[in-house]
C-alpha cells in the first residue's frame, strides 16, 4: 500500500490532525447510509479504522483480505465479484484522508460481500426456482466486522466456509475434476447402445478406459467384458443411483458418458447448496435428511446414518415438485385421515364428481362445519372457484397416507408418510407424489424415532395401530428435518455420488452462478 496517506495521518500539529480526522470521518460517515450494521460498528468505535491505519493489525487484515478474495474461485464463488486487483489499485491511489475514508468502507464492503457469500451462499435460491424455499443465512455486518476487528485475520477468513465434512469432500472432488479436465477428460464416449458381460470389441475397450480414468477399474489391457469390468460397472451404478445389475445398458452408458465438466458443475452447485444450510447451530445432532433426487430419507445421529429408507417424491410437473426447506418434526399420526389438498379436490376430483356424484366414494365430502354432504344433490353447479366443500379419506388399509404420517408443520403442507402403493419403491426414479414424501419403510422409521422415548417402540406403535382411530404421538425430542436437493453428494468412505437433475433446478443454479462470474477450473479459455 502506498505510504503517502500513511504519512499524511501522522500528527503534524493539533489543527492538522483535527482536519485530517474530520476528512476521514466525513468520508466514512457519508458512505455508511446503505448498511445500518456497518454504520453501528463504526459508530461504536468512534469511526476508528480497521483496514487503513498504519499499524500491524490493519496490515495483517489487508493481506488476509486480498489473499482470501484471490482464492474465491477455489470455493466455486464468482471471483470477479470481489476484484482484489482493483482493491490493490485503490490502496495505491490513496492521497488524502477523504480517500482513506472511502477506501476503508470499500474494503469493509468487499469483506462483507465475500464473507456472506462464503458462509451463506453467493445466490438467493428463492429467486432462481420457486421450489427453493430457503432464506439465505446471512450474518449481520456488525457481527462480521466485530469478528475481524477482534480476531486473528487469517483464522477469521478460514472460519467463514462451512466446516462440514461434506463441504471439505466436495472441495476435494472439485480439485480432482479440475485436474481431470486439464488433462483432457475421461476419454472418448461409449457410442454403442448396450454392453453385456462376456462382450468384447471397441465399445468394451472405450468403456474400460473411461472407468479406469474415473478410478473404478485398475489399469488392464483386457478387451473383454470380464468380471473385473462387471465389478467396476456395478460400483459405478451404485454411485450413480442406477439399477446395479452389472450390465452397461443405455442408462448406465448415458451416465458414463457425462463429461467431467458437467460433473464439475454439479459439484460447484452442491458447494453453493451446502453454504445455504450452513446454520450456526448445525443441522442438529439428530436430524432427518431427505435428498429429493436421491429418493432416500435418512436419520442422522451425530453425523452417522442410523436409519435409511427409500422415498417417493413429487412428480416433475411444476405444481407437484417437492420443495426444499428445513423445519422441525413435532409429532406423528398413527392411523391418519387424509385431508385432501384443495388443489387436488378441485383439479382432480371435482371434474369426476360433476359427471358422477358417486365418484371417489372412498372419500367423505364435508361442509365448513365438518358435516357429511349428501352426494344426491349433485355437484354440476360448482366450479373450481365456487366448490365449498372439503374432502377426507378416513383411516384404513387403503388410506392414501397408509398407516402413519410424520408431521413437521409448514406452510407448504409437506410431510412424510406411508403409502399403500408399495410397488413404486422398486422404480429407479421415484417421482410420483403430489409433493409429499412417501417412505418405503415407514414403520421402521417410526420405531427409530420412538426409540428415544419408549423401551418398546414396536409394541407401542402396534397398540396405537390396533385402536383403528387417529392417534397423535408427540415426539419428546422434536427432530429437525432438511429437504435438500443434491445431484452431487459425498460419502465418508468411497467416491462422490451423482444423481439426475430431475427438476432442472441445478441447471438453473449453475446458469446463475456462471452469470455471476463462476468459471470452470481446468477449462482453457
């Protein structure tokens, strides 16, 4: 940093010092109107600088800031948003106390922008896709500035990024993919339609070579689809959510042929999404995690998966997609009634009732006071806007919610539940619901939750089930629930997993990141 403004700050005389201080403070004060938190921070310290004084602490903060901004690309952040080169030029250009005041605020703004992006995400997902309901977790300006003013600068910057093992492993995969891309990728794509164990020929060789480059197969010169290649295909299928049959069919080959650049985009988006859930108190020692595109629900205890079951999520239709948000599960209902959502009542059932008042006879139609409506009067006179009734399916073996539902009350009317349609869990891509999450093993899920409050969870559940009527069971320890969407996610041991972008949300997020300035490392410009 140029020494001109440092020397100017040295006291020549009381009058000169007063004028200089006034010039600096005026420049700072005039720049603070847009950020009340920053204004409060500087007012509380009498406008004393944290960046632009000549002491060692300010020097260390400037150096740490420039280094951090220069490393933004390593985190998949939009590097051009922070522009450390321009900041260095501004430092060298300072000549007056007014310049110094303006620079002080510019450095604080650059720090706050970077700190918020790295700790809580560079984007507001709600502006990108209506199914993303997460409000960005943003630390206040005063808190962030105070941390820097009182802490060791490099440690403060290190603490900004999520501390989760997931984020660390995603960063490692990002670096690995960038190296793959820099050396040309995984090789030629497989162009045949299908390869079976026992096959040989050029297609097998190309598949073999790609799996070797991906780390699924040790180097070999075999041109046959032998046992080693079959094992590699099985492992690849498992990591990509495909049917693990050891046959390289169209779905498997399509996934094998995805270029490293596309996988890198998925990882960068996953890092951004991990920043979105970088909650101050974590996800919870015990929490439920549902990865929408992985079609599984898991109970996590102290960072370890203690229960896992397949799930069915919302259909790809825009009005049926499962949203992303976090809430807290408070209770379960054994032998639930299904209170049919208004959208389903008027869009799906009312047209049937208008033609035939006896349609959907498994549902009870009730008025605003809960009284059963006489179907004999017909419904032809009602439109979707004027239909005044509600519909409910009583508890029973054919109830749409099955034998139990798990409630984390939210304004989106989303919950986890059982279903009589068990055959859907055998499908690979399980997008069949109206938005709620169906569980493949709901009773076992209930037992795992109840185990914390009863010595006999199975007996307790069975006794309530035998009663036949709706039974609410409060959880003595409410459990956070996180509905996430990760097309790239890691394992504590093993390779990174990839899934299809079934709702197209990650493609939108990548486009927004790219528009903001995020670039793919390893790609020649």
